[in-house]
């Protein structure tokens, strides 16, 4: 009998203590996706490590690889992987050879494609155990398959492949667990209809990284030192960083869907953040207490806004996407490959302490670390050379959980010698001996107490061991998952159309991705390089672009001609990105004299503009016939529409002239326009609204002390202008503030006084309607020429 032969051989070779002790029951491990990349790289090796660790501890095992591939080719693929399995360096060659041979004999391949296949697998497991006279202890199903397949597999396991009563079931799930809060809730609801919460183990492999896994035990074992200083009075900032030198080549299909925030920050880096920010439970070994403290830490995080993040994309990404996904040459991706996010907690311990989460592809080095930097109030008068530099109170004080790679190339825990000598578990961590000439964060290694694992373990081996032992605190519960998505989804929504900073990749990035914290927000330190718009005959000094802030929103300023050129270019980029993402672009344009120059620029210089997919709306209109020279639509037609190919059905003039009357309330022109917007514009959120500013602070046709349009539910209103023609129709301020992007164009010396005034006043739309423009989840950008800005 196969199992008994395996056990007797292992006993004979000294791998097992005695056959009598092998009686705690049998565990069947089923690896779905057994021939996939993850299984080849990590999972089979992790299962083999589990077998090596546990073979003499009382359970017997069988390992079932499963995939959609037919039996013979699947078997061949799987055993090609199993033959390459390796033992740790400290394992004796004889024992290694025996265990590897036994592991191969205990492994078999199954095609799992239909409901019948699962029934057959269940029957085979039951038959094997009956023949061997063994009792089943439990089953592990490891889902190394795409999430879209989870529900169907879960249904089959639940209906025909559960272990008998008295034996446990553990189902292991790989990320991504949804794309946002809504999709995560949907997937969670589907899974909980088949499995109980305690049966599901959602893997975040960072929780298996030895340095990350040791954060809580370190805090627990060093309470005496950390209790007085683990707070806002002593911690200056916390950095959680994962940098990669590789790009997304070969993975652009995944990356286009998820991007760097969903791929790394929402899961890996957030879990590390929780271990640092959560209150320590009384018993860090109790999974329930740890998970409860994590949830409380989530609840205290301050909500993220679009100014909480800086985003970038390496320059070659777009062409890689075009090539791999067969996109058109003009396809523009809005997927970030770099993100720096500033997070604050509002609980008393961490109030005011910045937590910086950073990750990116095509960066200058491969490294991961969690760094707690402490405040330093010391000033040392004695020169460095005349005192013990290692113990100097003037040097930086920090604790670093070094995840791997980088200069150290190994997991490690580093504590500044001028802080304290940490308590570390002797059996699993050892102090690094010998001084190295390496520098970590500008300090020689000799400035730190440095500890590394006695036995380096792959993250998946650690996690598979924890699945076997039922350690739930190393995994993501449903509550934990939804709390994380609840925190990240508002930011992901608000930045979905945000421009990305392009970076060349590798060491050439230099300072381009450096960012700084100002007033609770983050911004890139360097202004984005601006290409000359008309380089022929111009020296760089002839072109000026100010990029800073105006009324807490981005400001772009230049001489009027250059500014119009920049604005036209930005509108085209926004249009192209939006059309690539959603198929159409809804643009609402203001009337007046300033936009006329812009319309001409768009018509004459922007031949790649996606007019075919653009809907053009009016922000406001004068109550005159559309053919009247005073009409905003007349100006728009003369300067733009007659020169570009916008489909007739995509042009939406305001209905000011109905029943041979102008703007009569009974004709319900405002209701007609509002209904048209609701019918065609998703959520009534325009992709871009272009506004101007009057010398009195009005915008659109919303005037100071206006009775209509500054608040309330109405989206399109009739208003009164102080100058002729008095009657106007206008989008309301609440509707404008639903837009994804709002650009405000201000030109000329005549606007200098109102520009200066607006730079000083707050939110007072009844006095100055333009001051009420503040998109609720979009971005506001000011385009102000030098004459309006500087006089």
C-alpha cells in the first residue's frame, strides 16, 4: 500500500521517529493551478518544505496537483517541476534524497474541470484513506488560479469535495481580491456563501516575509524600550517602501487593470502599516486579538484625497502596453507605475505623524524596508572624531525592518545603537558579526545593532506552514480586506484621471520622483520639465512657465500665447486619456472673449484631438437667438465647430430659443438641458469644464448675489446679468463641482485686480461665485497669464 510503504521507508532511513506516532490523521493538499507560474516558482517548493518540516510530527500527507490541462500533459508538466525541488543547504543529502523521493510518490496530478472531476477526486481521497486505515484530519485547497475562477471552484468544493465531519477545511486564496470596495464586497459575498470565515486564508505574501512577520513580535518583546517612544512625541515619520528595478513588461495586461496602488500599496504596504500603527494586543499570538487591533487601526486612518498622492509612469510603459495589448499608436494609458502616498492616523498615539508609502517599477534599486525615524533634539559640540560615533546621540535614531535585496541582500532588523539594544528571539534571529563597510541610510552598519534570521525562509514556505498550523493572523480576513478597500477606493476614484509624471526609469530618474510634504499634502519637489512649445529660434530663457498653487489648486502661468498653447495641449491629453478609458469625452465650454483664442488654437494645431468621440456642451448662454453675434454658441461655431469634425449629434447648444420665445420659464428650457445631460453624461459628471472669470468674480453666468444656481438641486438655471443681454442660462455651481476636471482660464491686465482679490479670499460664492468652484472628487487647475497674475 502506497502510503504505508512511504512511511516505512522514511522510518527505515531515520526520517521518522516511530510508526506509532504517525497517527494524528491524514492531510490532503490540493494545489489548483499546479502547472502555473506561481506554483512553479514558489508553491511546490513551499509544500515540499512543509513536508520536510512536518514529516516526523504525526500527520501523513498526500499532495494533489490539479489544473484544467488533460491528465498526461498535465502530469508531465507537474513532475518536471517536482524533479527540480531543492532542500535547504543545512539538510543532509541522504535525508533530502529520501524525502524528495517520498514527496514525489505522495504527489499525483488530476484534471479538475467539471463537477464530476471534483466528485472523482473526493472519492479517490476517501478510498485511499479507507485502504490505509487512516482518519482524515483536514484538507487544504490552494487556489493558484485567477479570481474570476474562484466562485465556480468554490461551488464544486462545497458541493462534492468537503472533508467528512470532524475534519477541517482550509481554502487558500491569492490576490487580487477585487479591484475596489464594490468588487471586493461582491467577491466576498460569493465566497462566504460556500465557505465559513475560519475556512478562508487570503494570502498576502508580504506577511510571510521574515522582517515584516517580525514587526509585531519585535514590538511585543521590546515593550520596555518602545512604550515611552512609540508615539507622536518621539517618532518623526514612518516610511514603508518597496522599490523595483524591473518594469511591467510581460505583465501589462494585469498592470493596466490594477496599477501600482492596487498591486502593492493597498495590500503589502498597508499590512506593514497596520503592524506599526495598531495598538499592541495583550497577547500577540492570539489571532482574534491581533485582527481586532488591526481593524481599530483602520478606523482611525484619515481619509485620503487626491493631494495625498503623487503618481508617475515610466516612459516606456505606454509603448509596452501598445505592443503587448495591441493598442493603437495614439493610445494613452493613465495607469500609475509609481506612487508616493501620505497617510495620517487620527488616533492620539500617531496624530500628526506622517506615514509615507512608496512603491514603483523601473526605479534605481530593488529594495524593501519599513523605517521608523525618531525625532532628535540633541546637539553635540564634541567633534565626531573625538567620541564614540556609534553611540553618538547626534546621529539619526531609527528602527529598520529590512525586507530584503538592496545593499544588505537579506532580511534584517536594524536598531540604532543610540536608541537601545533590542531583545531578539535567540533561536530564530542572530546578531550579525563583523563590521561591514556598507552604509544604510547614510550611516555605516556599525552604527546599528543588526540581526538577521538564523534560517532564511521563503515567504510562501512561512505562509504554507502557518496555513498548516491554522495561524489566521498571517492572513487577510474579510473584514480586514473590506476595511482596506474602504480606505483606498476613494483615492483610486479621485486620481483615475490625474496626470502622471513621466520618468525615464532606473538611475536616470535622479530627483524627478522626489516628493515633499506640505500642509498635510504631498507634491513632487521638482517642477515637471516643460518642453518648448515653439523651439525654433527661441532660447530656453524666452519661455517661462510658473507651476505652483493658486487658491490651494495647481496653477499654470505663462505669457498668454504660451499659456493658451499649454491649455489646448492639456485639454487634448485629457480628451485622449478619457476616450481611451471610457470611449467618449464630455467637454463643457464657456462663452466670452477669452476662449475664442483657445478655440482657434484647438482647430488649427490639434489634429489628433478625438473630436469624433467628443460631446460639446455649453457652460452658459445668453438669451439671444443662436445666430446672434452675442450668442456664445455663435462664437463657438465660428471659431471651432465649423473647422473640426464633431458629429452633429454630439453638439449640444443650450435651448434658449423655444416656441419663438427667449428663455421663458414656462418653456422649460433648463429642464430640457438638464434631462439631456442626465441621459448622456454618466452621473452628470462632465469630464472637463472650462470656465472663465469676470472682473466682478462671476463665472459661467453665475453672478454675485445670484438667486439661482449657487446652491440647491437645480442643475441648469436661468439667471440675470448686470449687463446686457441681461437674461442668461447657466450650469449651476453644484453641477460644475461634479466635474472630473475644471480648468479656469484668466487672461489680461484687466483681470489682475480680481485675480489678486481671489488669491486672498476664502469660499464665498455669494460674493464671488468663482470662489465656490471646488470639484467634489475632481481636479481644479488655474491657467492664469502673467498680465492677470502679475499686473
